[in-house]
């Protein structure tokens, strides 16, 4: 009698745990990436000192969740791989914000209510992804001239690391 009561419990646990055990493997590798601007679509903020200057970042992946610790303003972007990416490669989208931030723009010094950054990427190969970065500065009411956006297409290439070999 005791063994028959364990079967429904075992089946219930199996059903609950099965979806969490099935995560899709993604080609994109974790690590440090160098970002290069391909085309500046808009930069009325004056954030880019040269046409290909972007900031680097550290990419981390856990299941479907993607995190990028981006060097610009030490901003942490968090997002996920998108479903049904198709034959073009795995796609992901990340977002990050900073509030009450002092920033220097082409128009001068500003205090932004919020700086919002979005990164959309598509895996080209395990060590390369590309896409669009957008940054939006939302100023305080007293500083409407600080409202601006940056839109840039980019490619990101993983920086090779020299891992210590194990004996």
C-alpha cells in the first residue's frame, strides 16, 4: 500500500521538474567582447568620440537569460534569447537603465532622470554577434535640451583568453 502512494508523488515531481531540465543550448560563448560600430544611425547625444568607438563588455549566459556588464557607465544589461530565432542565428535582447545620472552630452552637462540602453544581438558564430544598440537620455523637465538618442549597428567579437591548462 505504501509503494502505490509514492507513484503519484513521483509522477507529480517528474512533471514539475521536467520543463526546468530542458533548456536549449545556444551557440554564443560567454566572455569578454570588443564592440565595433558598423554604422551610426543617430547620435544627437554626441556620445561617440570617433565613428567606430564603442565600449566593451562581459557577456554571461544562464539558460535563456543573457547578461552583459557593459563598460559604458558600468551599465548592467539583462535580457533573454528570443524564441523562434529562425535560420539567421540565435537572437537576444537586453535592457538596462540608470536613474538620476550626471552625463556630459554634446549640449553640455545634464542630469538625466533616466538613461536607457537596449542591445539587440544575433549570433553570427560562437565568438561573434551583431545587432543594434540604442541609448536614450530622458532629461529632467528643467533641461529639455538634454533629450537625445544614440542608435548604432555594431559587431562584437570575443577577446581570446589564455586559460590556465590543468595537468
